[in-house]
C-alpha cells in the first residue's frame, strides 16, 4: 500500500467519530478532483501501511459519505467502498475521479492537490485553474482534423524504434503494432491525429498550423551585453524530441571546457554540463503551456546561461517549492519523453540539476517566475574547486543519496548555515523537517551540528575539509557564546553608547543579528551592561557596578 502521494491520502479511523469533519473531507475530495483524481483511505493511521488488527467498518458509512460529499461539493464524483487489507482488517476506500470541470466546495472554495498536500487556490489563481483545466487536454484535441495516415514516416519510424528499444517500456507495449502505438500514446484518436501526434510525428506543414509548436532562439551576448551571435530553430521541421539533440549539438559554446589544476594532472570541467542543459531544455519543452504562443530563449552571457520559457509555472509550483512539487502540465508528452529516456522520472529533474551543479562547485540554479514567462539561470563560475573532490570522495565512500549530496554541497560552499538558512536554500517551507535532506550525514560524521532548536547550525566536519584540502575563510559564525559576550563587552569599552546594530556592524556582520541581540539581552539581564531608550533608540554602556 503506498505512502501519501499526489494521488493518495490516508486518515485515521478517528475521523469516523460521532462528529466527522465533513468540511475537511470535502476539501480533500476537491483537491483530488482538480488534480488527476486519487484515493482516500480511512482507517489507516499516519505512517502505517495497514489498518489495526481486528478493525471493521460499518456499511452505513458508504451511503453517509456519498450523501455528505455530494451536498458539500460541486463537480466531484466519488465511489466509496469497504476493502479488506492483507491482515484481514477493514478500511474505507474512497475513489475520486478527475473532474471534467473545475471542482469546488459548495461554499465556493477551490483546492488543488500538490505533491502530498492540499493547497487552497486563491485570487487570480482561480482563473488560471479554470484556464489550465479544460474538459479535454490540449494534447488530445483533434481540431485540425489531420488524418492519422498523414504522419512523417521518418519521425514515426524513429519514434517506434525508440519505444521498442527502451528499457523503460513494458514488453506488452513493445509488442504492439505501429498503429496500436499511435493510439497507446494518444498520438491519434479515431481517424485523426491529435495535437500531440502532429507535434511529435506529424508533417512539418501541419506542425506549423498548430500555432504553438515550439520555436527555440539562441542568443549570445558579450561583456557589454551586446548580441554577438544568434541561432534560430523556427521552421517547424523538428519534433520536441529532436529539438533537444539538435540544439545541444549545434551550439558550439556548450562543448567548451575549463582546465583545472589537480596536482600533477589536469581536470577538465565543461562550462555548462550536458546533463544540466539537456534537462533544462526538456523542462522547457515538456512543461510549457502549448495553448500559449511564445518562443524558448537560450540567452548565453559571459558568466551565465539563462533559459526563458513562455507561460508561468504549473499551478501549485512556485520557485520556493520547485524541489518538492510534482505537477504535470502535459502528461502524455511527459510520458513520451520518459519512455524515450529523454528525461528522468517526474519530479526529479530539478533535484538532478542541483546535484550536478553543486558537485561541480557551482551555485544552484536561480528560478524566477514572471507574469508570462519563467527564467532559469545557471552560472559557469566554479566557486570552490576543492568541493568537487570533497563530494566525489564522500560519495565513493558512503554512497550518498541525491538529497544528501545536495545538502553536503550547499554546506561545503558555506562556512555554516543555520536551520532557517539551510531550509531556505532547500526551498523548504516553515515547519518542514530537514531530516530527509540531512539523511545519514550526521551519522557518518560528515557534517557537525551545534546549538539547539532555531539556533541550530550545520557545517562540514573540519577534519573532512582538511583531508580534502578544502580551505574556507575563517569567520565568527560558529563563535562560542562566552567569546561573543567578551567581544561585545570589549566593543562597548571602546564605543560606549552604541546601538545593537552598530555593535553588530563592527564586531561580526556575518553573525545573525538576532543571535547577537539575544546575547546583548543576556548581558543586560546579568547587569554586565546597561541601556537607555527603547526599541531602535536604545543605547548600551558597560555597567561600572557589575562584578
């Protein structure tokens, strides 16, 4: 039985009490109906995979839940039933279908399932939800009425060969005829090619008639940000799958490399890693809204590469949660790219980009969303060459997970990070635990933890840094409390009547201001220092009568 996902949720049997929270259940049903549908299982505790031994469910709950959900929601279709688990106990299974129209609660509230959470849809996002959820997805429309035999023979042959040689495709699918593959991947419907079929295996003239087939522009700029080169793929002769390979091969700048000293040898590092560039291209082609016109831009500057895609991020995905959200805008196109091994499993693309960039000693990608576009920027500069060797050694010895490598890479580039700072770098919302990202790094003694609760800080084990010859600038971020107090007292001895911000600026601007402020408050409570004024006008002096 799966854990909670984008298509599955579970609730304790306590829900079926004398006063069930019907509003909460209605909200969850709306979430699934506005996403891809799903299932709710009542009678299984959080973290468990089976109901408690001996548990039974009364049949009257089926009728009662069906009645209440129909009263509290609009455009939601459910099918509750009682099922028996492997241990012989019963639980209530509620199947929720994807709504043909936008679903809501009866009091006009909208929700959407994002990853394993139910998110409210507010303000202008309600209009986006309506526009992005047509009754029939753009991919399966046949409005151009192109006959299914009007395919490009070369493209269709390459597609069929790719499917039959892929190790990601089931044997039963590989055994289908070419005609059956057209229907299986929704490239055709009845007598007509779908929009997806025209896009992937159609004739060039029909692809141009779509109006939203991708056009890619490569623009190169010099130090003064003046355009010095331009390449254009706008003749609609290439399918999205072919564009990935052609764009990568025809831009010579992508094959330039750094030569880094490595003892007696030389280490070669690409200016822009092939895996990163290809993954960004795939994201731009697969996750763009094909109901909206707009070109894909690859802007190459001397220090960075920026990929700009038309349209906003899929509803429910933000720059802050991109590492944790899985929302498919074009499900069938994503499936084709996955089966042809052009992309990894859904939701792992940005994780892979983070991992590769950090393992190469570079900054993480910077994602910005505008009203009508999304821009992802990656930087070519290697911040710390030693980090490359550090991560390689640790991964070879401990076989780190992807999340562990990302966390270790972030910490290796910093002197230390607080819990809040590390959560921000990992795009975690407030309250989300770091446990899954830290993994066994603490157990392996690769990183060290100091402080407690919100004052916790993490940093790479100094012994590990020395062995890998990673040298970091010495700062006061991890200074002990008694030493920080001594610094504050010494500063006030030279500069009496100072504010807390002035003390912070003089002695240690790299220390968190609140940490210094709390230390000053402790000194005042202990009567080591005195103050006059309130709030921003408060000034501090040494207390001459202190012991």
